[in-house]
C-alpha cells in the first residue's frame, strides 16, 4: 500500500486559464497584453479546415497582432515538425506563440518555443528540468477535451529515427494562459471525442493513485473522474450540446492540473511506447491499457482504486472490481478492440516493455513493476 502523509511537501504549478463560451475570442487581447507583435499560430490541417485557426487569426488581427500559420503537425508530433516550426518562428521574427488544436499542436508549440529560445534540437531536452532558457509567451486554445497540454508542464515528441516518444517535463513548458471554450469541441468526430475522453479518465485515475499525489491533486483528480464519467457517454449522443462539451473540457482541466503535479503511471508509460512504435492515437492506447494496469496495480493502492470504483460503479453492486468497471465503461463507448486488432504484434512486446520500463511516468506508478511484468500487462491487452 502507498504510505504517505498529507503533510508531505508537495508543489503545485498551474497556468492562468479562462473558461467559458467565447474564450477563444480573447486570443488577440491576451497576445497583445503579452507584448506579442508577430505570432506563430500553431495548428493542424483538421483544426484549420474546421475554421478554428481562422477564428483565432481574426481575433489576433483585430488586436493588431500579426501572425504566421504553421500547420505541419501530425497526430503524435514529430521532432522534425518541431524543428521546422522553429525555423519558421525564427525566420518570421516571431516573439510569441499561439496554439489552437488538440494535444499534438500544443505539444508541438511547446517544443517550438523551447527549441527557439535555447537554439537546440528538441530531442536534447528529454527528461525532467532540462530546459535552461524559458520559452517565449504561449497561449493555448484547446479544441479537444483530453490531452490537458494547455495546462501541463510536459510535452511528448516522437523521435522518428528511434520510433519512440520522448517526454519533456519542465515548468518552462507551462503555457502562459489557456483559453477554454467549449464551442471548438463541437466539430470533433465521435472517435476523437471518445479517445480524448478516455485520455482524461486515464490522466485522472493515474494522478489519483500516483505515489506523488497530494491533497491538492486529489481534489482535481476525483472531480475529473466524476465529470468525465457522467458527461462523456452523454456528449457522444449530443455532440452539439455546449453544456456537455464544457463538462468534458472542465474534466480535462481538472485532470491536467492533477497529473501535471502528481505525474502519471504505467498506463501512460506503456501508451507512450505503443504510440512511438505504431503511431497510434494516444487516447486509444490508454483506453486499451487502463483496466489491465489497474488490475496489476490494485493491491498497491486498493483504497484509492476503491474510491474510484465508488464514482464509476453502480452503488447497488459492489461485486465488480475497478478494472471491470473501467472495462465496461470503455466498451459502452464503443471501444471494443484489443491491441492485436489495432495492429500490434505479439513479438513486439519485449521491445515495447523495455521502452515503457524506461519511461519517466513509471517512477510514480503505485507499484514497482519489472520489465517482465509490464510485458505481461501488454499480453493481457491482446
């Protein structure tokens, strides 16, 4: 069991954030307040096609702030994309970054910021507190509810040559402000809504059982679990309901504040490994692994998993386990496949487990897992 005291020293880092309908329209005002004159607007082709990058651009123009759009960002942003963005940032003489999109554009924007301010390759920042020079001002406008990149002190970048994701963790990556507007979420397709919602649930659960959790992070983690469990199934059926969309966005905010300060665990360590090797959607990887990690971790944090079960399980039936409740939840959302069904090969497990074992998220997992045990968890997900 986790042995800790609420009196243990803990720190809590959070950016400024503005929540509510119309928050996106404040981008120009805040850019001007931060002294931005030439902005690099980081987004992706899908968000641009939906019109949200254009809407942010209009806000910047109305505030007298010039901008250049950089949308060469894929799912699981690549190091080469970050370095291309850095070159655009420098050549256009930018002095600030605005990112509109999901976790990929926001992580790419964070990478561009620190690569530009430090004049170094993005892959050299891997690890914890390895960013010596602060990034330029960064404004984030999330268009999904799940990554929480808009409030976290981390970024995940894919190293194409080694087919692995690197984690960069530093207060230098905390955005200056997040503008949380539910309207951009209405253009998310169903699958993205579900995947990002499961990312929120994974963030919250892992933060709550983390060996670095605290009373401050617990409050946010539990509220995130409650909100996403209630709102995600409903919003799938009513995707244009702004109140439901805002509930999922608020859940993502709470989960981000929790995991940014308590860190994560084996689910994310293993999902990072999968995403780097197979270029799979991060939220879907989490969804396919979460119940299996809970089962493996249960004895190390049974009280905390029990509290989670109270939130997500039927009160009249206490026979089900937290892992079974999570499995039922993701299946009800239509996530019924296995790792094999999404193209993962059984013979890849040793390499996947080795990568996950080296991931910094594993440090705060409630149970010390061996590389062999991680491999067995992957096997259970097939």
